[in-house]
């Protein structure tokens, strides 16, 4: 687990590869919205902004890659926040492989 800070305040908790005992929709119901994930083409973000949760789910396997917890907000507020645009990028290093 990682904590994201702003000044001395925790603003986001990140859990990588969370273990889900049941499918997410069976636990929380349908998300407020689903949007593309920046973590890979086969992932979608299931947004539960009013609960302060977003989970990046593999569309094919249903497996969760990342779970983020944050202060609850409206869906519109979440979609305007940088957290909705988390992405994974590969950066080529000079002289590296």
C-alpha cells in the first residue's frame, strides 16, 4: 500500500493488486461510471466517487490491478481530478535497453 500526501495530509491510498473475494459489482453494486484506464488498454476504471473509491479492473479477467481510496466527492469532481488520469508509461533511458 502507498499513501499519497499533500503537505502533511494523506489524500489518496493506493493498493496494488487488491484481492477481491467476490466480483466488485457484487460487493459494491454498479459503479457510478466506468472510464478508460491509463494502466493498459484492457483496463477500465470503475468509479465509485461518492464512496471515495476507484478500481482499475481488467475487462477480460475481471481482476483488479489498482484500488485508490480518496475523500468522497461527486463523479464530476473526480473526473476533473488528476487521479482519474493515472497512467503507466515506459520511459526509454539513454544508452539503456
